[in-house]
C-alpha cells in the first residue's frame, strides 16, 4: 500500500512540475527596447508603452499560414498539436501500465488492469495516428 501511495505522489509531483514549467505563461518582449520599427518602445524594461511588447510579439509570431488564412493549414496545425499531446499521454499511460504490472505481485485482477491500461493506451495512439492520416489525406486531396 505504501508503494502505491508513493507512486501516486510521485506522478502528482511530476505532473505539477510539468504543468508549472511548460504551461505557465511567461511575459516575453518580442523586440528590443528602442527598436526603430516600434517607436513606442523605450529603452527601459518593461517598456513605458505596454502595447509595445505585445505588438512586437505578435509580429514575431506571424507566419505565412496565418497571413493566408488557409483553413487547411490551421486545422493541420491543430491536429499536429493534438497528436503530440495524445502521443505524450499514451507514452505516460504505457509507463503507468508497466508500473502497475510490475507491482501487481501476482494478483490476477491487478495484472488484468495493467494489461488493459497498456492496451487502451496503444489503441488510443493508433486511433490518433489514423485520425492524423485521414485529416492529412482529406486536406491533401482538397488542395
């Protein structure tokens, strides 16, 4: 029982560390203060004009796909991000299933749960890859 709570606490700590390190928004100025292209930017940080950093960041993040407004490229980008997230979650669930299997100690119910966890993670990954292939096929045939 202690090992189970230790694993849960460890996974919770890893999840919190991941969320705080990658999902927390960070203030970034997309241009140097005093940039000639953005006269509102001053040489002090933060700039005196609060819209300076925002406009510079928007200009830096602007891509050709955004300029064209092409719906297929926007959907393709969304599908790529979702596939990455699903892939990461699937790998994590495969690891969790492996840990469950290793700590089952011969209990048939725990072994079955662990096998189901790994199987459903793999099935979810396969479905995500097939969805990615279908979306790419449809958009490539439309172009």
